[in-house]
C-alpha cells in the first residue's frame, strides 16, 4: 500500500535529507528536463550519468529499451534500501526526452512502493497498483523460511554474557547451556530486513533447538515474542528435519538438519553471495 505523498511536479528546493532522483544519460550530459534542474540546483555532476551526486541520484534512460533501464532502477532501489535515513523524490524518469510512458517505466519501481522513504510520482503509483490487483487475487505470496541461530539471532551475543566457568562446564556443547538463547541479541539488520520482506513474502521461522537443552525451545519462543511477534506470531516451526517443510526459500547459515535437502532454494546466509541481510533482501525482492 502507498500511503504517503507523491513526488511534486516541480521541486524548487530540497531539505537536507532529500535526494532528487532524475533520468539521465550514460555520458552524464545533463542538458534538459529534470537533468538540467539537477545540475543547476541540486549538485548533479557534468559527465556522471549514474548514481549519487550532490543531492541527486541519476538513473540513465537514453541507452535503449526499458530492459536497459531496469538494472539501473534495481541498483537505485538497493541503494535506497541501504539509506533509509534519506528521502528519495523520484521524478518521472524516462517519460520526457527519453520518450517512454509511465506504463512502461512505473513497473520498474514496484519494489520501491512499500519503502516509506521513496516518494513516487502519482501516475507511477497508479500504474503499479493497477497492475498489482490481478496478481494479488491469483497468486499466493512465495513462502520464505528463516532460521534463527546466526541468521536472526546473534549466538555470540549470548555467549559473552555467560561465565567462563559455565563455558568450561559445557565445552564442546555450548548450545546446551541453560538459558543461553534467552540472552541473545538480533543480528545486525535482521529486524529491519524481516519487516521489509514481510510486505512481499509469506514468512515463517524454521529453526532447530538442541535436543538436550529444553530451555532453548522455550527461550526461542520468548525471543520471537520479544523482538518479532508482529511478524512471526504463531508462525514458528522447530524441527530437526527442515527438508520436510515445503516452501520457496530457506534462509539458513548451515546445511544441517535437512537444510541442504530443502526442496526450495537454500539461501546460504553468511556466504560470499549472501554475506548479510542487505544482500538477502536485495536478492529476494528481485525474485518477485
């Protein structure tokens, strides 16, 4: 749902945290339309056709068809996701000198419609919402399972709060320390990422708890209730056979307990491809 203002037709000035998003060309020759305004008023750089410059962000639109614009829009959306402290005012890129229509360009911004800090033109929003209606009726959201330990939950943040004597007592089986899981903090970026994914996917926790640590089972429920109950309330599965659960994606840091046999796609959290939550969200949102 888009429940914020639309990009003004004319933007004369920007607040300190606002970014003017305009259509450009790869050569960075900002000679007309919003590009001219960007270089005259908001710090665009002559000769730079892509990305952040001054209080502007350039998206090239003059190099070919819509398919050549999409990678640059995707790059912008990924950038905006990482900079929620800014407010991005997207102009009607590609719909002036480049000669495209809003029906052609607006769908490229579908991922951004749920991002509160990205402001879109009114006709872009209308096209996205109009195109989205039949999809909501005919297609179910893709299901994503999310592991807890070292994916949502920082295991080490719990260990640092445990005495050295207790660590020695449970050497080689630290996950059996009673109450350990209740001490853990969220992984960096996890809470924000899950809330972003919730808008587009059907989310469930799919985790394993140590068989010889009964407190861990209860602690995991308490952790979810404390940090993410608005997302995972009664949407939590604890099992040692993750391969028996049917879904589209499983975000997990290890291939154990059925993860490597999961029928959908295993997103290996912490790997070179998916080193952090930003990479996971960017990838999944491109699959919509």
